[in-house]
């Protein structure tokens, strides 16, 4: 039995626990061989694709029952020189949380917008544009949400020196442990 | 001696209306199971507002509109008999009162228009639409009372109800009284009809740009308007008053009833308010008028 | 009202009015605003103290900055504060206006509210309890009595200082748009305190 998050409940009753995810994993692997799929635990599905296959993967997942795009998040792999975009999808009937991951180049990050599939992705992509500097082709509204008139590199990137910026702009006093 | 009446009556009206302001906050607080401010809190508020070091005006029309509104209310007060006090009574003074009661909304609309704030415009439009709503049943009910007594003098109407409770307008023209009672919260600006100065929605509507001494004028005008409406209701339907004290007691009872409704009800939209005012109260007032005209023969 | 107060009221009725009729501008700054509804409603009744929330800044004279102040919020706070009528009192509520609070190293929140808007008192805590708000109100009464709640006078006397600080973090605020765009804002070294 599955609770809302897709994790097993406390009774440990297995029922048809892994059939869903393995099923999906097989289907994705069949249709998109360049995609690496793993099932880390029941209720989770992680599918990794190169950049150009992301839209097809999302379309595949959407038709498979993942009708809700919960979030688009970004991870800054500064040592590898890449930004990893993670699209979190949720299937209400299967109770599975799928993550579609892809990587873009860190120096000039560009990505195709997914607003044709999920219209509300416009806001998530707007936030990522503001915080990481990723340019989404096809998103008509990539204006800042919070940082009007921001000069400087996008603040969520790892090379952004947070303490120095806070000290210089606002005069924060760092606490010295004595 | 009518000079004394002209000076005493507005002072009495101001005193009673400020007292009613304090009572309203205290009673509402008690209904909400808390203690509330002291009864003289409006005095503290007025002192604070007058002691402000700067007052923002938006031009001459702004000042003039506010003064017009307050002047209109003070003039109306002079024509409403309070117990035995009626310094300026004459035939036809009910019609004079009805005309003078149009001045305050006009003055507030002028001032709010000069303030150039969209919230003020919304507040003014809501206020005027609401006035359109409650004037219809109110005037029909007034027509019924005037037809029944055969006079347009408010003093004569009040005195005709003196002999006994059975002579009250409430008993002799019950449908008209019920119609006016239903729109009384709308005339007083109490919930469920307080959308004209809705703090949460339109930042106090007409009063949004009023600070300092202008707010004192506006608050005083609002309080006087409450006094006028309740005094009219008491004179028309609750038998006026043999003397000032019984009159004020009756006013207190009506105000308390309005406060109880105000504390319980939420706010309705202006469209719903208009629809309400033009449905049952208008029908009742119309029916009351027909009954009075038929029984008069 | 006890009789000991009557001489104080007669000496300065203006102070009496300002103390017991503090109208707080209904401006919900940050997460701290969640503490205001319990204070204003029936359980911790603030109306006994004369404090009621007022919808428009033209009528309010107490400004509670509750919680963190991001740059966008600071623009709105400055506009609201400029619209309020003197005398006006600002109270920093929570630890974020004091020194940045838990957002002390954030890229988008200001750390010392006192640099941009004059503050008359601080309430520390994250969040302060409603009782702390009432203690702050009574302290503000004492300050008003002694004439020490003069943030608005500091603002007028040191307007250049405050505007320079505001301009440094918010150069595109509409109130700075009227001047020539090429002048550089240099902050004067010290804040002149009222004598």
C-alpha cells in the first residue's frame, strides 16, 4: 500500500509495489534508448537524458500519466562545468514522483522551454533564468521576479561570493567567534 | 429663545454622535469577547488627529468639499426635532431635510475626486450607488407616513405620535416602518452594507487620502450622519420623544440594534446590496403606501 | 484612567492623544506579520491600548516593520513611510530589521533598517510574542512622553543621509527619478542627531 508520497506505509505491505516503476522503466528504456532510467526506491523514478532528448522524454512521461509538473530545479556542478536541470513530475494515479534530469553547458546555458507541454513552467523557467542565468528558448517572459535592476552574476551560481556581496552592499557585520 | 436652540442642538448632536462612536467600539469589542477601548477613545483619536504636525491637502476643492459635507450635516441637524427642541420648525421641513441630506455625499464626492486616488473613486461610486439603493424604499416609506399624517412637517408627525404607543408610526404604518428598518444598516453604513468605506478592500474608500484634521471632519460628518438617520427614524416611527432624555434613550436602542447586526454580519457586494434594497424593502414600502392610501378613504 | 494621569494630560494633551491612539499602518512586511492578527483580534486585544490597524498610510502613525525586508519591500516601505504624516513612529519587529536575522548573508535583504528609515524602537525575537508587542507599545508611550520618539525629526534633519543610503541599494526608486541621473550619491560621514 502506498501513502501519498509514494513511500511504503508502515505495515510494509508490498502488494503491487514495484510493478509500476519497473513497468515505466521498461517502457522508457524501450522507447528512448539513450535515456538512463533508475528506480532508487519505490515511488521514485529518475530518468537522465542528453539535452536534446528532454522534450521527448517529458512528452513520453506526460502521456504515461505524469500530468503534473511540480517544479523545475537546477544543480550547479561547478567542477564539471555543467548545470543540471531537474524536472519533477508527479503522477496522481500511480503515486510516483518522476525526475527528468538533463545537463546543459555552464558557460552559456541554453535550453528549450517546455511551456508547450506545461504552461505553468513559464514561472519556474523565469526563476531559473533569474537565479542561474539559463536562457529558455520560447519563454516569452524571462523578466526578474525578485531582483529588479540586478547587476552581477546570477546569485545562485556557486562562483557568486555571497558573503562578500552582502558585506559590500549592505554592510553586514560578520560575527567573530570569541 | 430659538437662538439658544440653534446653538444647543448641534452641540447636543456632536456630543451624542461622538458618544455613539465610543459606544460602538466598546459594544463591538464586548460582542467579540474582548475588552475594547475606553468609551472616550474617540476623544483621544480626535485630539491625536488635531495634534498632527502636518496635514496633507489636495487643493481647494478638497478642503471645500469636506467643509460642505460637514456643513450639510450640521444644517440637517437643526431641522430634526429632539424631544421638545425644534428651533427651526416650519411646514415642509421633511422635504428640506431630504434635500439637505444630499449635501454630505456630494461634498465627500468632491473631496474624494480631488484626492486623485482610484480607491477614493471606487469608494465614492459605491457610496452613491448604495444611496440610490436605499433612497427608493426610504422615500416610499416617507411618502406613506406623510400621506397618513397629512403633513410634511416633521414636528407635527412627531407630536401626533405622542399620546400613546398605539399612535406610533411603528403601529400605524408597520409595513413602512419595516421597510425603513431593513435599509437602516445601509443608510448608516454598517455591515452588511459598509462597502463604501471598506478598509480591507479599497483602503477606506473615500477616506483614503484624509489625514489629520480632514479625517476629523470626515469622522465627525460620519457620526453626525448616523445621528441624523437614527433621529429621523425615531421621529417618524418610534414616537419622537416627550423630552430630550426619552428621545436619546430611543435612539440608543435603535443604535444598539444596528450594532448587533453590524457585529455579526459580513460585508456584501454593491450589486447584492442594490438588489436587496430594491426587492423586499421597496415592495414592503410600496405595499405600505398602498395600504395607507386605501385606508385613508 | 487614574487621577495621577490628569496633570500629565493637561500638560500635554497632544502627547496624550499620540500615546493612546497609535494607528498601525496595515503593511505586512515579512513572515513576522503572522504575529499581528492574534494581537489585533480578540485574544490579545490591542484595541484596549488604542492600537488599531489602519488601511491607509495617510491615517496611520505607527509603522511596524515585521520581519525581513527585501529590496522590493524596502521600496514599498519608503514610499509608505514618506506618505505618513508627522509625527510617525517606526518599530522594528523581529531580529531581521535589527541585524538581518537569519537572512544576514542574503543577497536581497537589507541588514540594518536604521540606515534607510529612522527607527524608534526594536523588538527582538523571531518571532516576538504578542506580549512583547504590548511591552513595546508601553515603552513607546514612555518615549513619547519624554519626547524621545523623534525618528521623524531625525529623518527630516538627516534627509540626505537617508536618501543616500536608499539610493545606494535602490537607485531606481521613483522618488529619485526627478533629479539628474548622473549625480553620484555620496553618503555623509555622520548622522546628525537632533540637539
